[in-house]
C-alpha cells in the first residue's frame, strides 16, 4: 500500500472511506460532536466498520484521522485535544475540534475575559436614585446609607 493521505484517497479503500467521510451529513455530525466535546471520529466509526476488516488497520485509522482534520479544517475547525471514544466504535481515541475563531494566535481561548468599561458616574448616580425611590415606595424604614453601613460592618 502506498503511504500518505493523497495516496490513500486514490486507493480503492480510500474511495470507499471517502464516500462516508465526505458525506455532508457525516461532516455535520462531526461538527455537532465537536461542539459537544466528543471526538469527531465517533460520528464515523460505525459506518466505517461496514466497509470491512481493512479499516481495522492502525495506519488506515490514523490516515482517516488526518483526513477528518483536513475536512474539518476547511470548515473552520482546529484540533483541540485528544479524548477517548465510546466503546464499541472503530476508534479508541480521537481528536476533539474547536472553532478556529474562538482562539487567539497564541492558542489561548479568546473572548473569555469581558471588556471592562470605565465606570460612568452619571449611570451610578441614576442607579442610586432609583434604589432610593424604590426603598421609599416600599416604606422599608431604612435609608441607603444605613444599608451600606450594615453591609460594610465588619469589613473594617
């Protein structure tokens, strides 16, 4: 057997595998699995097993994994981490993918730190006014200053 992904794609077995891997529904399933942090190849294992014992070869399974990486890469997904695949599947481990735009160039998750806007004094004064008005309507018998003093008690 010739080595390499492109050689595998041109082989008889590669064409049979490709009919499954490049199916639009299977690509969609791989993306859904990745969104749920499940290895993408788990979506393919059962269907690939119907091809026959040829797909049990470790080289073939590795090549299928590389092919999945290529397909999902075109869809904007990048490898994130390796994980175990559910028992009974063709694969024992597989790659979980993440959407490329969720990461910065250093590979760290981007967008997880909220943008901190500087405090707006006018908005703070308006909020205090609304709190005072609600407290007066509710006739709680307590002022904002007293509530703040109770809150701060023990902080000193």
